[in-house]
C-alpha cells in the first residue's frame, strides 16, 4: 500500500468522515501536496469496506483522465478493475473504478448506470449549471467529493454550495513552511512604474484596467531576456517555463531565447495550436532536459507535472487568482537536488502585486516574521522581494487599503491613499 504523509492521512480521515456524515466533501490542497494521493486513499477505503462498489472519478479533459487512472493504481488492490471512458475509449465493463471525462460519463449515466462514490478532480470546474452539475444531480444518491488546489471560480459560484466547507485545507504557504513544497525566491520586477503617475494617483478613482494601463510602462522583451539570463546562471541544472501573453508572444519569445544564448538553442514553444502528439513529444523532451525552456500561455495550468522545473517567468497579465496559483504550482513540486524555485514576475497588473503580497504575508504569519521588511526570508527559506524596494513599499501601502484587490474585476474603481514621500 502507498505510504501517506501524516497530513494526507489526516485529510483522508476528514474526507471520509464528512462523506459518512453528509455524503459530500471538499478537499483543498496546493499543487504538489497530493490531492490524487488523498483521493486514492479515500477510494481504497471505500472499496475495502464495500468490495462490490462502483467508483467514478471524473475530470474535464482526457489527458487528465489517463493520468488519474495510472495514479490510482498504486492505491488499489490488483483485484480491483480500472478503466478509462472518453470519447475515444469505451470499455466493456464499468465495475470497480471508472475514470472518465464528464461529457462521456453523462451518456453512461443516462442509460441507468450509477456509482456509489464520485470523485471530481479539479473541482473548480463545477459550476452552478453545466455538465458537472447535471452529472452530480443525476447521481444524487452517490457520495460525492471534490479535490482542487484552486477553489475559486471566475463566475463567483461558490463550490462549497455543492460540496460543503472544505474537510481539509493546506495552501502553498503552509506546504512551503512544512517542507512539502519547494521554497520560492519570488522577485517582482516593478522598475517599469510611471512615477509621475504615481505622484498623482490618489487624486482620481481609477478602474483596475485604467490603473494598469497608466501605472505600468511596457517592458521590452530584450530587457526581460537579460534578467532571465542573470537568474538562469544562478541555478544548478535550470529548467524553465515562461508564461507569455498570447500564442504569438510565446512563439516570438521562444525564438528570441533560442537565439540569445547557446544553452537555450533548443528553447521551444508549447500551445493549444500544436497537434496533441507534438505537444506530448515536446513535454517528454522537456522532462528529460533536452528542451531547457518552454514558452507557453496556459498549457501548463492543469494536469502537467514536471518536478524538475526550477525557474518560472511570468510575462503575461493575468488577474485570475486561480490561474496565478496553478501556474506558480508548476514549479513547487520537490525533487532531489532542487534547492528552490526561482520566480521572475514582470508585473503589469496591480492585482498580481496583491497576490504576491498576500502570499508573502501568509508565509510571514506562519513563520511569525515581520511583514514590513520586503526582503525578509520567509517560510523557512522562501523569499518574496521587489526589484525596486521603494516601489514595493509603496505598492504594499496602497494595496493594504484596497479591499479584495487581488480578485477585483477590470471595471472596479479604486481609491488609494496619498502617495506620501514622493516629492
């Protein structure tokens, strides 16, 4: 049997207890802490108690379905059958554990088939309506639990309305502090602030969109490459992901990087426009170290595990807390010889600054440190700093006064305190 960490054992106990009590449960674990491990343990216990039970594990894309089935094998007895159900694969039997895409399993459920236990992977995809909601409603007699690293949705639907309050939660800051996630050296580049605008910012109520357009000056890709090279040289056996603004930007950055340094000559772009087989070949080459850098937009958000990643660069604007946490999580997995994850964030959205500061404060609160010092080592070795500490202090001062800025919409109008000391 797979040996669980203590917190994973505790999480499985709580999920199991809530399923017995309420027939619903929600597990929130940061990427790298083992959501599937805990889910597999819950399923193992269920089948141990009821060997003839039918279990359904559901994901939104077939790539995740294939990964999930393989991940569950280490938890289940060899006598338990497992099968994958997608638009392309239809098994003969649905006994034991069926791992399926949501659209495919809806067809099966409509024929009258019912499981006794359902696990929804990446539960943030469950909305108030839609295919997941329909599936769960049709299988209302089954025990249902969801697992996710990012419980927030863009449409403001609260998934706890479906699954209840989380049975167990461990976020990035807790995982780092406990030594289960890689330490982070996170650097926010705020050198591109318009200081003339800063001096007068408090005289008007700007929307988030207007604020970003006026506050952050465009940064040249060539300048970013110079900063990237400096970080690259500080890392032993570097492996990097660069998140870009668009598919075209990802292709341009890959070509720029490949021509900028001999060690980057195999840098490649990866995006949804490439055939699936080509994406898989590139990912395998990246895992093996043959491709040192991959530029992308959002291909790495979910379901792709590359523990060797130790350098991430954010070149894109994203104001989604969920996407930020997913992308940061790509580099948080531990591996032997990996000292830490280095993050370069070329900030162009004040909400990203808020997200970074929130993580910084969380780490400091766990460690009991003084959050006023921008360069304070946090969370037992994690560090979040600004390229310009004056700008960092000022942004910190503003953001503490702007409630819920991290998840504010583009049109929300903000009023910041007076920019003192900037004469």
